[in-house]
């Protein structure tokens, strides 16, 4: 069971670049049949090992490089954070049918390594398969970005590489809103928006790609180092 968030913290921060909800639908960054075909290839490649997570596929896989640059996606991102855009991180999640894989409540813009300026960054969640409540679509808490970044739990070094335990400690009474997304579409989220996903109980694999896009100066590394970024547009790098 995933803990339900109770955002008792006062809303002290501005709406942010995506407005009051902290969320924007992104329609058809690719045709649905193309996204499903790509998902089928990814699933075929990962099926043998049963892999659930691929970290930073944009660094070494052509399909991910193409997705992060997809014109409709990039235009939507530029509309939010301006013309100079780089990728800070990508994270592919495959939810195999019937396998327990809950991604706990978390915010994308903060972790042990870094903190993202929510005015200069945006998270995209990209559906490569159709996702609904049964297949493990995202659940979000609209407006939760206004509480700012919350205390979070460090990701344990289990070796399982599932990217779990990104969880904020948010209590247990408020239910998030399920956001079904068709293959080839997606969501843009404020990097402070609280979200999670449940296990997939449908017959087919659910495939989604999380992308953190940043504008110049958005990333503060905890150790003071320079962030490792993949610039896509603009000259501010
Ligand atoms: O794909 C999922 O189910 C959740 C991914 C996610 O929330 C993330 O990578 O931040």
C-alpha cells in the first residue's frame, strides 16, 4: 500500500510556471501508434532480464534522444522555462503486469544530489503505452507545489535500482488524483508537484519516461559541483 499524502504544510510558495494546478497535459508529442511501437521494442529488449528501470537512457539510446527532442515536447517545455533547455536526467520505468512496483509519493526536483529551481525547471512524464488507474498511471496532488519542497527520504542503496523511496513524508489522508494518459501524450509537472504511481494490474507492460528539463542556473548540486547536463537548445550553457 502506498502512503497517501496529507499536505499539512502551509502553502507558502507561488503557483509556479505551470499555474495553480502545477500540471499541464501534453497532447501528442508523438502519434500514439508510434509511441506504442517504441514501447514494444523497449519491452522486448528488457523482457529477458525483467528490468524495470533504465537510468538516463538519453545518454546512450537513440530512441530516448529522439523523445527528449521531440518538437512538440520541446516547444511545450520552452513555453514553460524559456528557450534555453537542457536535460538533467531521464528515468524509464517499465511496470510489468501483475508485479508489485509502487513508486511512492515524491517530488522530482529534490534528492540527495541536487535541488532544482522550480521557476527554471520542469518535469515531463511521457507515456509510451496507454496508462490508466489499472496499469499504474501517475497520481498527483494538484496545487501541492505551493507547499514547496518537503522533507524526503533518501533512496536506500538496495542494489535493486528501482528508483523507489523517493517519498516525501506527507501523512496518510489526502488522496491524489489519477491522471490517465494515452500513449504518445504526457504531462508537464512543476518540479515540486507531489506524485506517485501504483502497480500495474493489467495484462500488458506499462512504459513511461520521466524527463527533468532545466534552464541555465536551475540546478544546485549539494556538493557544489557543476551539474552534468545535455543541452538541447539555446546558448546559455
Ligand atoms: O513512471 C512512473 O510510474 C513514475 C515515475 C516518476 O514519478 C519519476 O520518475 O519521478
